[in-house]
């Protein structure tokens, strides 16, 4: 209900002014999961040229697996495609919504190499986004996450800057759930907002080999609209023996994303990830992201 108002309160920072960019989108919960569809709609509303290429069904936890898609015998997740409909397919009336019958990374690979360029006169995407995942992807979950796997693949193998989004509020929702629950809309707004901030910061959108791991807390009575959330720069893993982090919030050790998630309030963790090992990127890369996101970021209390 507040969502239409939110669209006016939180306009995309300048995506329309920039004319929007080419975005390839995936996830690991499946192409017909509502979170990824709400995010798709929010990116379109921000003026971006978005193509979804995601697994035909829930492939959560498949990390970086990549296997050629094979023809489906049964229907896709939530009966979202008919049985025996081949190895890849799309929504006939919304052909930018595509499924690939394989793992998340395979879906991202097809999206980048084959599906996206069909809509972009052969061009590659400017940015890759994944999720929002149904459930958090913090610290020890990161290496196993397919959501993270697709972002790391895009950056590490294709040199395309990437952002992985996850939301703590879980419970599966099919693409055609009506009305759309607020958590799906709030996560979509937040993810689009961060995407727009990265886009507005200009090219290169992120340093080489860097991806962002973004985790939203539960959408609750308190955290029920995008305007209530604050963004905190974080680390993926604790930094006990690591070199200093970028100077932020009066120190040189960033909070872990788990610290941010456990904090009281509506705090979103934004970790600067190193695509080479799915750990926290060094201070020099953190500093670039800090400068780009600037005024969006807050400190934990
Ligand atoms: C996908 O499957 C995993 C377990 O394999 C489960 O934890 C997760 O909630 C499922 N996600 C969806 C969107 O169904
Ligand atoms: C396909 O897209 C149409 C809108 O063009 C929508 O009504 C329908 O629910 C979509 N189905 C799936 C499975 O995406």
C-alpha cells in the first residue's frame, strides 16, 4: 500500500537521466520466484534494459556449478512452463523473462553470452545482478550460495560488475502471487535503489574482481518500507587477522555482515567481495566502493 508513494519518495537516483543501462539478472531460487520478478519490475521502472535468465527451478545451494542445460521432462517450478519444453525457454508474452534448465551459473552464462545480446543488438550487459535470494547469504553461507555464485561468475569469468542480493524474510512465493506481499516489494525497491546508486556513480561501476554481497534484514512491522532501511559497509568474514579495512565510522575494522544482520534496526549490509575467493576485498577496493556509495551509507549505532 505505501509502495506507490515510495516510488515517488525514493526516485531512482539518476537512472532515467542516464538513460538506463543493460542489466542481466539471475537468481538461484528459480525464474518464477516472486522476489526476482518484483526486482525485475523495479529495475524496469528505474529505466533499465533488463533481461532475466535464471534456473527453471529452485537450485539453491549450487555454488558455482555450471553444466549444459538439458531438456525438461516435467513442467518448470510452480508450473511456470509446460512439460517437455526443451533445455531453455522464455515467457512467450514477456520474452525478457527466461529460464535455463540447469544451475544458476549456467543460467547467468547463457544470459550473458546468448539471451541478453539478442535484446541488445549483440552487446554485453553493463551490470549483472542476482536475487534477491529467499533467505540471507552471510559469511559461511557465501561459498555455497548460487546467488553469490552467479555474481562471482559474472565478475570473475566475464569481467562484468555484479551485485548479489539476499533477503532474510523467507517463505517461497510463486511469480503470480496476488497481492504481491510487501516483503517482495520492499526488497525489490531496496535492490533497485542500490543498483541505481552504483549506476549513478559512473563507470567502471565496480573495481575489477569486485562484487557486492548485499543482505537485507527481515521485512517486519518496523522495517516495512524501503525508507526505513539504512545501509552499512561490512565484511563477509571476520577480520581478526586481516589487514586493516578502509577507514569508516571512526575505525579501520568494518563490522561483519553477521554483526549488521544481528543489529537492532533495519540495517542492510553491503560487503565488498573478492571474486577470486569469495572473501572480503582489500581496503583499496573497499575505499572505491565507499566513495561511490558515499551518502547512502550509515554507521551502526
Ligand atoms: C530452495 O531449496 C532450498 C533447499 O534446497 C530451500 O532452503 C529454499 O527455501 C528453496 N527456495 C525456494 C524459493 O523455494
Ligand atoms: C508471462 O508474462 C505475462 C505477462 O506478459 C504474465 O501475465 C504471466 O503471468 C507470465 N508467466 C510467467 C510464468 O512468467
